[in-house]
C-alpha cells in the first residue's frame, strides 16, 4: 500500500488535466484521447504530488501524534452508493452523479469540531481524504509550539524535513488529497 498525495489547488494546466482525467475515468470507459488523459495528468501534476509507502507514512504519523499535530477520531461514513451498478452510473444524469460526488467530497473533508490539527484517520488509509489548509496550518502551529531543540532533533531526519516542507507548501494551496 502507498499513499498518493496531491495539492488541492493545482496550477491551471495541471488542474485542467486533472479535471479531464477525472471526467474520463468517471465514465468507467477506456480513454480514447491522444495523448491519453492519464499521461497529461500524471506528467503535469507530478511536481505537486508526494508519495509515501506504508512505513514512511507511519513515521510521519508517529511524529505528528507525538507533537500534537493530529488527534484520534472516528471517521463518519461516506454516502452510500446510490447507483445499481456501473452501467447505472454511466447512464445517470450528470446532476445525479454531481450530487453524489459533492456528498463524497464533503465526507472526505470531515473534521471533528473542537479539535485542532488533522484527524488521524485521514492518514491511516487511502481515503479518498481531503486535508484542508486550516487543518494543516493548525497542525504546523502545534508543531511550532514544540521546544526548538526537540524540533531540531526531529528535523535531522530527511523524511520528516520533506514531510514538513510538503505540509507547508500544501497549506498555501488548499491542502492535499489522500488517495
């Protein structure tokens, strides 16, 4: 298992490629565009993505937990699939598909009122999860409250430094998705 993370707010060309790729894959059909939507999407969005394997994410989660950047919480369920099958999805009115997609996106952005930082469940599986700018900023603020010598010790690790850089970047770009 791996974690594929991506900026929420991409530069225009990358955002257009993502929209086209999502539109193409949402139909459940083979892409017949030239170049393929996936080729454009992955090449244009690569600079705005971060991948971690299971062990790497475990390291990051552990440090985040110890520094108060995350909090334990139970996720709320995603909306039930309202379509009989993939054919029903493909033939459904666009407004019906859009309504389901909006409900799923709202579920992927869930947080727990009264808590600061990122709910741990968003970093425990592939989601789809949306970690918003506010959650990231709160987490980074909590990290900055740690004593300077403890932060310096943590930042001797390459992975942790890269992860902090990623968090800081994404806070300025709407957050990130977890897939």
